[in-house]
């Protein structure tokens, strides 16, 4: 049974029929969001029933847009661990820091949740192929879920996209195109090509279902924290699907009476070389302006004109949040710090949160006993590593080798 009541424009409120193929609002062109009959959901599922279900994001089936009896296109995404980062917390003089390790998803990033859901729904509504502009991970995930349901996929990424994401799309049989510029340039091509060839346009938040996949992070976080919310949530912000999606999940749980706390302070973290949300937030603007010459090796943050700028800024302001930009150098240092202290090799985007935590603590913007969650969106192994000490090569006699090992270890 589906509990979707309708699909609604997040700006003008215009209602759309959820059974139709949907992209953006037909009235004003803004982002759509799925709405549920939460009273009915509450009658059909309990916290106890949920606990007994197998892992994965479809545990929360009643709060997904899946049609009755629909089998999702899945590779087992979701149910990622919420890791207590005690040594990292101590490093910053904090007591409660967790990392939601989204790098453990299929495809090595949380894009698996969004694209798995978007492709499940688009296929159910009759899509025969997919086109997606991407900074890397979204294209890889789209290709993988398209392969999983036997439909063709075309991925357009900027030149310089991390090779693992390109390989991931290619090995799943997608056609991959590169283009000069950023995801914004790729998006313009997709907007022209998709209607001509009749394939579904999976651009970030230009259809309402990717958000529902990302939302499941919020549902999981609430459950993993014993049906409470953290005080502070740091999110590495590109297109903002999780920044908008996680609070959406919390709001639905709150409307159902499953959690009582106010929303956490949401903190958008971006790279100094591409920080349209940070700039708009501090300028007091209602929406973001296109960022010229975006540069950062955190590919997922290289989004110069996010479609949901308006919605993100509202959430940051409504929750008393903030927006912080960090340097490339700080991201690399933070990536090594998290690896060394916790054994988690997170992506540069996730590492940006660790860098931002240092900034916020220094400014005394986070109290020592605040409960802080970092959304570690992807696995570091999908990117070129930061500069690291080289491996020590061993050669010569057994004695030479042993001496070299002891010398290098200093023991
Ligand atoms: C896409 C991506 C981001 C940015 O996510 P948005 O929802 O677009 O803001 C952050 N980290 C990684 C690893 C990503 O792939």
C-alpha cells in the first residue's frame, strides 16, 4: 500500500498527481516534494515492527513513494552505520560526534539511495532510458541502477571527474560523455537532449524521488540515535539533496510523533573554490547566485548553481544553522586526520566536514557537549588520495630488510 497523498511544489504549493511522470512544478518551475498521509502511515507501522525488518532503506517502505507491491531496483543501499567518532571528538574538545558512514553504500556513496529510488519510480512510470548530468558519483549510481533494471543510461560529467566514477558508469554499460566546465554545463546538454530522445532526465532535484531516497538518511539517523535528533548536523553541500532530504525525514517523523526534538542546526559545508550557498547565506540572499570558475577536488561540491538554493537557505535559517567554506588544504589535512584517528577513509566531501568542525569549534559556535553528526557522504577510495608518505621499499639481505623495517618503525 502506498501512503503518498500527492506531490507538491516546495515554493508555490501547487499540487500534482503522483501517478504521473513528474519533473519540476508545472506552475512555477520549482522543486517538487512528495507528501504522505502520515496519519495512515502511523496506523500501519510501529517502531517495534520496523526493528524486526531486514536492513536497507526500504525498511521505511511506508515513508517511500513505492507503489503497492512494487519491487524496488536495489543493490542493498541504506542501513549504513552511525559511527561514534570518540577520538576525533576528543581531538576537537567535543564529547559527542558521530559519522554516518555513507561510503559503505553500494557505489561507495549516498548517491545510491537517491538514484536507486529515482530510477525505481521512473521505471514504474514508464521510463525507457536515463540521462544524467553529474559531478561523478551520481552518474556512477545512475548507471548502476539502470543496469540493474536493464535500461540504457547516458552520463555527462565535467572533464577531470574522478576516474573511478567514470569507470563505474562505463562498467555498468552506460555511455559516458565528458565536457568542459562543470555539472552546470553538463546539465544544459541533458536538458536539451533528454526530451529529444525521450529518455528520463535525472538532474538533481528536477524530479521528486531522489529526495525521498536521500531522506531515508534522516529516518535512519533518528532511529540510530534512539528516536532523537542531534543538536548539530554538518552536510557537505553540492546540490543539497541530503540537506533538504534529512530535515524532510525528521519533519515527517515529528508529525507522526515518533521524535519530539526540534530540528538540528543544519550547517552547510562547501569548498572555498565553489561556495555559492555559503556566500548567499552570509549575504542574506534568498537564493544562490551562479559561482564563477568553480574549482575544488571535492567533486561533489563543485556545483556552481544548485537548483534548490532557495530551499537550502530557508532550512539553514529556520534551524539557526550556518554555512562554512573550507580550503583544499584543510580538506586534505582533515581526510588524513580522520583516517589516522578513526580508520575511516572518507571522500574529500566528507573530510570537508571534519575541517569545518575545527573552524566551528575554534569560533566557539559548538558547545563541548553538543551532539554532532557528520554526514560522511562517500568513500575516499573513489578519489585520488591526498598526499601521503610513500611506502618504504624493502630490498637486500634478510638482515638488511629487518633493519630497514625496524628503522622505519623506530622500534
Ligand atoms: C553528490 C555528493 C555530495 C553533495 O551532495 P548534494 O546532495 O548534491 O549536496 C557530497 N559528497 C559526495 C561524496 C557526493 O557524491
